[in-house]
C-alpha cells in the first residue's frame, strides 16, 4: 500500500510566504499542495499550526557531547549516535552535518586524541542498517594547529558523505580568541589548567601554527576538493582573512567575529552562518559580534544550533518575528543551508521535494514541535 500523510488546515511555510492550506506526503516526497482550511477525510487537522520544511543543521557539536558527556567519561558510540539522532529529530532537525574534529595533539598540555575516522565509520554503519531517524552527513572540522591533520584527512574519501570541511585556526591572539583572557577563561574552565600550564598551552599552539599551519591549511583545502565537500572558514575577523578564504574557494563563513568580516563575506559571495544561541542570548559568549546585529544589517544568511540543538527552531522563529517575515526567518534554517551545501532536494515545501516536514505550534513563548516526518515517515 502507498504510504500517505496529509497535513491539513496548516499555515504552510512556503518559499517567500506563509499560506493556509494542506501538504500531501507520499512515498517519501511532497506529492501535492492545496490552499484553504479544509480537512479531507483521513487528514491530520493541524488547527493552524505551522507546517514547514525540516531543519537543516550545518554545524553542531552535539554528537561530541553525547560521546563524551563529561571530560573524563567516554560513552558507547552506538548508543551515543542513536541518542544524538533522536534528540535532533525531536527538535525538528531532519538533516544534520555532524561536526567531527580532525587534527589531534597527542602530546603536551591540553592534549587530545584522534577519534573522527572511527566515529564516522560507526555512524555510517548505523545509517546503512536504517537505524537512524534523520539524514546525516559529515562535517570535518580541520584543526590547522595540530600534529596529525594530514593523516587524519587522508583516511576519508568521497564515499564517506563528507559534505562540509571547515578550516579551524585556534591560534591564540586572533579570530575567536583575539582577547587572550577569553581563551584563558575557556581553557582553564574546560581543562582545569593553572597559570603555568595555560602559558605552556598557548606556547604549544603558537609553535604548532608556526610549524604546520600553512601546510595543514593547504592540505585541508585540497582534501575538501577530493571529497567533493563545500569549504567553510571559521571565525574570520578581518577583510584580509576573508580574502584568503575567498581565494581558497570558501562558500560558507562560520561565525565571523566582526561586522567588517561579515561585510567582506557578502561582498565575496560567501554565505554567513551565525549561532542560534548567540541570537537567543543577545550576544556571543566569546565577546564577538552579535548575531542580531548582523541580522539587522542584512548580513546573516544561515543559523546553526552550534551547542544547543533546540535553539535552531527557536532562533529562526524569533528572527522571523523580528523581521516581520516568518518565511524569511525559517529560510535561514531550511532553504538557505540546504542551498549552501548543494542539497537541492530539501529545505523547502514544494511538489517533488523530499518529504522532510515538521509541524510546529506557536502557542507558547518558545515554538513547540508537534510532529516530524523524514522522507514522509513519522520520526518524532
């Protein structure tokens, strides 16, 4: 029998507008759309709730949080992946680019080990077994201040669903941590370092950047091309840094830290992604530019949940309300991210598109997800 779901009497978030009507999901695709408040026999009466595309998440640290819920606790990976997948489905995310660090520092202060290749293989195996609720791609965060970046990236290939590679440069004194005191607070809080250990950590990172940075950056750009992945910059601060990103072929700028950098990104045709928690909190926890300021300047294209999965929908709705254009706000978490990574089959409510759809009510201060369908199958 053909599997069909009809979501009727809904405020449908379409490209560029919101309109009362119904959506028909059939055999994994959006099969039909119609206007009006009628509810056909067998349809779900959405009672005026929003029906919108499933959310597309490009940058989330949530999987890492599940595999290591505390600094010294390592959780079984299959269980962590399944819990992460279910959590994202519950907040309306139907496509995710799971961020995994590549490039490790196996010695010294604040050392960290390689993990991405093994975790990616486990995730892909669960996908092959049809154990996951939503669509997963890989986002490799390439740490140029590391010892092992080239070897770790060489272990991935075009078959691994690497959709995004971001160039991560955490050299102290620039980008996200131009203010060394912000880095000190962050690192001491995370790793419990004393003053001498923090100084040694900074010295180690500076030495790694000097020894390997340029080579690692070039290798990451080349590997992204080999995978067929979109390239992203991270924490661009100056127009000069954006110019370098543009020369590399960067298509997305993750979390530019200044208005100057965001303006330069737009001038270069680079899409700007900002954190949903930044928008909700009213500012950056690192003291950088506020997402709301970039939104007011028309310099914000895409939102990411970053470290709070439920923030994605909340921030998009708030942005739509702020702009007075709900369709535009929702597009920052649906159509815009899908287009930025070349996914033309999702991110919008349109006949023939993939049936990744969510139902949302706005009857409370924060939007509440009331149903999630991935390829037409209800998953939350």
